[in-house]
C-alpha cells in the first residue's frame, strides 16, 4: 500500500500522520510504521486478518505459503491492524470491505486511528497497597496517570489521556506515549506511585510489587471470608479473625458465627466497628497481611476481655488470600501463644487459598473516535455515531469486541489481550495508533452516506503477505447478527 508522497532530493515525504517525515531510501519514518522502498512509501506492518477457527500462525512471507483459498478461513475478517490511517482525514478509510455473511451483504470499514484522546485503564489484582487514591503514577520519573478508586480485590490505574500526551512537557508526552504503547502491546512497564509502591505491570501477567510477584487475588473481604468458611472453622476453633485492610472479620461476633451458635470469646480487635463482626481501619494500608501494614497479626488485638475469654481458647488469624496465617492458644494470662495448627484448620487455610484466583494485570485500551476518523467512514460523521448508538453499526478493535460508552461520541474500550499481538503503533506527535473497525449491512452503510464507491470484496484484500491470526476465544464474529439491532423484516 502506498500513500501520496512529496519528494525532496533523495527523500520522500510521508503524509500518514501530522509529523510529515522526509524519509530517505531504505529508511523508516519516526514511527517505524512507514518506509521508503525504492521511492515508494510502504506500510511496514502487514495487514492482519482473523480466520475463524484457526490458530495463530506466523506471517506469510511468500506467495508459495499462500494457497489462495480464502474460503477455508470461513469468511476472514479484515482487521485494521496494519491497514494504515485516514490522515490527513479528507480521504476514505484504507479498506472498505464487502462480504456476504449468512445471506446478508455486510461491509466492514477498516482504519488505524491516530488517537490523541486515549489511554489505558489498568486493573491490578492485589490486596497490597500500591498508593493512595489520586496519587500520581510515573514512568521514567514522568507523570503519566493516577491511582483510581479501588475495586473488589484490585487496584485500578488510569494512565495516559490527552493531558499527559500533549498538556505537559515534551518529555512527559514522549514517556506517556511510550508507556501506553508498550502496555497495549502486552509488554512489561515499570511504574512508580508517589508515596507508594513500584509496580511492574504487564497485560495477562501477575503484577510485581516492590520486587515481589503477586500470586493470589483475595477470596473476599474479611467479612465475606468469615461467611464463606464459618462452617469449616466452627468445629475446630473458638475464634477466627480474617485480617483485611477494608473489612476485617471476627467469627464469634459475625452473623455467621451467631447462626452457628459460636459464643463470644472476648477477643477484641482495634479499628472502628461497623456491624457485628465487621471492623474498618484495623491498621494502615500496606503490603502485609490483607493489604495492611501488619506483619505481626497480634498487633491488631486489644487485651482479651477477662470476663469472657478463657485459658486454652483457640484462635486462628488468617489473611484474605490464605497466604498468611497464624494459630494461637491463650495461656493462663489470656495472652495468645503460638501453637501447632491442627490438620483440619490447616486444610481450611489451604481451602481459602484454593478459592483465590490467580493475580493478574488487565490492560484496557480506551480511546475516542474523533470526527476526522469518522470522516473516513462517511461524509456525514454524525450519522456514524447515531448508527453505532442504534446498534446498526458494530465497533471492534483489531476484531475484538469493544465496549462503546454511552453518551455522545464514540468512546471505546477494549481488552488488549483479546486483540492480535502488536496491534498498536504510535506517531511522535505524540499519539497512539490503534485499530478500529466499523461493521454494518451494506444497505445501512449507504444510508449513512458511506463511501460506497470505495467498497471492495474480501478477495481483493486477502492476498499474499498478510498476517493471519485466530479469533479471540469467547468472542463472536464482529459480523454476527447478534451484534446488531436490525428492525424485524428490515
């Protein structure tokens, strides 16, 4: 594929993005996406096609490796990965592809968008404290985002966005773009949180917090753990305390304990009592037990109530992942003393860990499809927005399902693990280059004022030199009728 070029001596000018590089023979532009090959501007990354039911395969390097049978791929879906952009935005999308799917003439508009308004949302499965909400997140010392509201068993980061890409220093924009690019392409990125931890984040991999790789995501908060395992604990212990940064649970006070006729034990914990058996703020946030700064669980205990507690009382303390636990028996002075745990209690602790899911990092690309990108689909961009909202047009990113946010515009979010590898590029403006596809019936495309004169068949696009990958598991074909709200009989 070639772009319009402007020559300057032995160089050609690339107009695929606002940088407008002059590229010498045999060299690539600043983005490493376009190069000068014999005086022609060529896209270096191959166009990527999803073959339903197929496994991911290597690039097809030669014509001999391609048997020409596009039907064996069960209607290959042309993604925007490697397709090129619409910049300088007056021209139609690079590929507008027509295919018949289950008797319906479908059109997919394929383009790589230059996203200045973009970022990633990162979900880190851990109880460990990585930083206060709203704390600045940095890469290479530059601010690139902030800590968001924690979710159940996970810490959340918002990284990137136009304010970091273009609203700060040149270094901030460059580092932000680089971090986003690597995260979206499933590479590891080291982040530091002001006043908090150093975290290595990589999509699909366990986080590394202050040099320690996380293993398990919490089974639940301390209160939930009490409810889940109360019947397993009741026959073998007098009291259980599940240590948690947010809601620490106490078995004998908890409603679950009450229903199982477990008597009060006089074991008292620090913090602010919420409802029976549920305590807030038993310690400060940290990287210890249950996301607290606790290394010795006895530090959250007050002296036992001598009117209620008794010598020989059996006490189990455990974290929300079961990775930390301790067993005590009260001596004659009602002081907890370490003791050898019994096999049934050890099995219960292992059951807590067994019910924890593996800790993993999730990276979701988020971007807004602007007016210029939409102009590559139709001469009247607002009609595309309305068509998306009416579920007549389905949006995907590299063939993966994209969540479209409600409200105005086309703001999408997609899990990078569902997209083909190396789906993302960049331009040094700085901005990310991300794939986006719009799929609809051909009649609906004509109705929204689409560039129908640029429609080509899939057989004209699927040629030697393309990259073939398998579909994301559990994701329907973007052209599946279930993605659309077609009027009955329409």
